[in-house]
C-alpha cells in the first residue's frame, strides 16, 4: 500500500510561493508550473517528469526542467536500501513502495510527456498567442490534456474494478504479472527512471492519444467545453467505449495492457536491485 501513499497528502505546498509556513524552508523556489494556491496543483512537479521534450520546448519554457520525481525515487530508494541493509525490513518495504510510486508515475505518458498529441511547433504557437494576450488556445489545450489524462486513468481503473467484481484476471492484471519483458531492459541504475522508463512512456504518448481519440466519445477527449474530471463519477467509460465498436476498444485495451506490462516490469526491476541489500 505504500506505493499509493504519495498521492494522499504528500508533496503539497512545498514551494516558496505556496500558502504554507513550510514551503520556503525546502529551497525549491517558486512553483515551476501550476497554480501555487491550489494544494493538489502544487503536487504535480514531483509526480511528472518532462525529460524528453524537443530542445526548442526547453528553450521556450526552461521551467519544465524543474520536475522532481527522480529526486523522490532517489530519496526513498536510498532509504529503502539503508533499512534493508541495517535489518529493518518493514521500513525497507515501506520506503521501496514510496519510491515505486514515482517510478510508476513515469510509466504513464501523461506523466512523462508535456502534451501528447501536440507537436513542438503547435505548442510554441499556442504559447506565443497566449503571450500576445490571446490565451484561448492555451486554455483549451490545458483542458483537453486534463480530460485525456483523466480518461486514460479512469478507463484503467474501470478495467481493474471490472476484473475484481467478476473475480476474473483481466488484461490489466495479466499484463502486470507478465515477466517476459523484464530482462529486456538495462540493469537498474540511477539513470534508469529517466533514460528507460520516462523515455519509453514519452514515446508512447502520441499512440495512446490517437487511440483514445479513435475509441472514446469525442466529447470526452476532444471538446474543451467539457470537463471530464467534474463529470467522471457519472460516466461508465467502458460502456461508452464499447459502443464505439469492438475493434477500437480492443486496440485501446491492448495499448493499456502494454503500459501496465511496462509498469510491472520496471517495478520488479527496481525491487530486485533494492532487495540485494538484504542480509544473506
């Protein structure tokens, strides 16, 4: 359960421009992106890593380099190793779970890519219009990205819930347990999360987005006037996708299974390396 904990109250208001007493003491400076007055928004730079964008994007928006999931992985992985090495297995597993959370975030395209489905040229054009006092396109893009992010995670969640309710092993569970690709990746190292995990997820961003646009009702993923996050609780997304036809549904679920297979493989690879610290 430790791998779930960072989403529930951790990494909040740690920036100097946040409405908190403790923010300035951490030395992270001002929040690089997001609303400094919304607690949940202040969490994002610790859970998203934009390590593989176009160089022109970094030239136009250098603040995107200030993301910190790699810091959190290093911190909790190191504490886990120390705990196992010194005979404290409970804390070894607890800290390992916390490190896994940030690694697992980076397996998902909307955590490892700034704007899946948008080219660098389009992003720069949208940002230029906003700086000239025309923020409409930028505001629409933010809503579309948020909706697509929520749709992907909602569909994944519903797949897991459906399998649990029917007491069957669904595509997500099967993919998570699939160890066939574990050995296809480099040995665990400090750069693994950035160079292997985040790069892989970033590379899948356009594909995942295209498949959502082809299989999910247009209003949910391509209409900036609709806020999926607000309406999600009343939407049976699996039923909606099923109405679009078997082929697009199967393609989307196959890609989600790929994401979950990557998620499982990278999690196991990190844990195997940490567990070498256990006393023999």
